[in-house]
C-alpha cells in the first residue's frame, strides 16, 4: 500500500536550497561576465536563513570556492550565515528548478519526484548531465527517488500545500515533451506523484523571451493559501498586456468557481527589455520563498517597478522579510531566482536530512 503524498508549499519549513554553479557561456551569450558573482550573492542571501548546497563538477570546484568565499567573508553577518556546501555533481546548465527533483512529503518522510528532463522540449543540447542530476541530488540528500513518467520541469508547478496546483497547459501538454498527453491524464499523474486534487489550468500568453512555453513561476504564485499574485503589465500598451491579462482573468474565474476564498492580485512586470535585440523575460513572480519568514525577490535595475513589487508582496505578507536580489544580469539567461534554485522542504516528522 502506497503512503499518502503531499506537495508542500514553499512557506513551510525548508531544510536546504540547492543551486547549480553557472558555467555555460551559451546561457548568457556574450554577457557571462559577472554571472558567477551574481550567483554568489544569491547564495549568500539564501544562507542568511537557510543552508545552501551548490552543484559543481570537480573542475569547477576551485573557481566556485574562489568566488563564494569572499562573498561570505564580506557579508556583514558572515559569522551567522548558514553553511554553503559544494556538492560534486556535474551539470550542463544552472536552471536547477527545472532539472532538479520536486520534493514531496510521503508518509512521515520525503520523496524526490524526478521528472524526465529534455531541455524544455528539446530546445538545447546537450542536457544529459542535467537529466542525471535529479537522481544524484536525491542520493546526496538521502531521499528516496521516484522516476516519474512525465517529461516536465519544476518551474511548471506551483502549489499551496493543500492539494491545489497552478500550471500553464502549454508546457505540460506540449507534444515535444509529452506527445498526446491529455489534461485529464496529466491531472491523474499529478495526483499520483504529488497528491494534488485541484488544478488551475491557465492557457493565456507568456512574457516575451520566455523559452519554457509557460512556466508558472514566471506567471502566477501562491503567497499563502488565500492569495495568489499574477504577472500583469503595468502599461496597457505593453506588448504582453493582453496575454498576461488573459491569465489573470482565468485565475479569477477559477477562484470564483472552485476556490472562492482565494484572491488574485496583480504583480506588474517591469518595462520590456532587450539585450542584443532579444527580449529578456522579467517577472517578480520568480521570487524564492524561504519558509514562513523570508522572500527573496528578483530586481531588475528598474527602481520604480522593483519598489512597487516589493511593496505589493510586503502588503500581502505582513511580518515576512522581503529582500530584493539583483537579477538584471541573471535574467539575460532567461530565468531568475526561482528558476535558479531548488528548495528541499523539511520532512513532516521533523527529522532533518541536512
């Protein structure tokens, strides 16, 4: 008989956050300078409250240490930082939310659900190391690993910890990932692997530059079980205004029909930005929640919209520390804080794995 499973929310206790050290120059073509330092600053920000484990191959360990150690020593509270550990697991890229496992509660312990990863529908090669990393992370964490029968990425999933899930249909029901998969079949798999029983499917448009086909962590996030923030355009003339408004309205309709206690709040994206003629996907929904007390929010060197996003989240999360983390460089790689991290929740029995 299988044990009950529950996909915990990110505001629940967290044992560790996993990162993957950036090294793929093609992720930031022509603009890699400063990226390792930006990741080091992100790691140190996490370590103010939560242990950090960074994936790096043996050949990258020295360069990783060379950048991480000064970032730690220069922190004003370096003596109180939680451990930052380098774990020897090689990767092709740094977007560990997508190729890392999705940790769920199973009975009184943890289970690592390891999705098949094919680089967002076969967009990038090679991705063999990323595909293998999920199992290696579970092994390093001392957590049982379940190989799921779906091609999927962790950034496609958002939960309230109470059996509700937000997803965008374009990436889940993508023939380049799961040929012929129906919405009903996907819902059955999510119930099987994650224990979810209610799903909000949205199918509106995307943020320009998004290469994931609609990861929900750029579009809509729970901040608690009664409040969701959704990415919208601040300017009606923004090219993505109508597309994002469609997602917002779909979430409102879902809330009215199935979850009347849930309120949907607008979280405006910053103004459009391009680098070398290519749009850069920027969304404040790509925040990283660190348990009940902290949220790290990506900022994009646009003071007015950065400040507005932090104000909105502060109003919705009284008593929670909201801290901005500069991501204007990281975002050129087509992701931000949530994409670049994989959180490992504490098990329900309180027996820590880290």
